[in-house]
């Protein structure tokens, strides 16, 4: 499905059963999370069962969401968890 440049995208974080955090981007986070839960998501979440959707942050378009995903994935696990904890307080956060 093609999306216009002004379609909002979300950066989302999922905690997996091994305690790791999977990060991805999507337009429809609820549907994407269901895909991960049913084994139809990313290869990583097929190998590491998703436990909980932690956070979804809204971005104005795919390009900006992709850049945020890239930067987030470079962080050490401790910083990711701190960011998630603080992210819940941000105005552009949508907790699903």
C-alpha cells in the first residue's frame, strides 16, 4: 500500500520474551503488532516472541520515522529503556 508524504508513521518498541527490545516503524501499529504476535512479522520477532508493545511515537512521515528508528537502534539497551520510560511523558507519544 502506497502512502503519501504526509501520512504519519510511528516508531514502535516491543519487548520480547528474552527481554530484548525490537524496534520498527509502521503506519498502523496495532496491525503490525498483531502481525508480530501471530508470527507474521519480522524475522527477529519470529525467533524472539513478542511480549508487550511498549511505546509508539508519531512522526510526520516515513522518512523522519526511519531516521528516528536508525538512531534509536544505535543506542545501548540501558539508554533505550530510559528513552522509553521518558517517552511515555512526551506529547507525541501514543501508547497502545
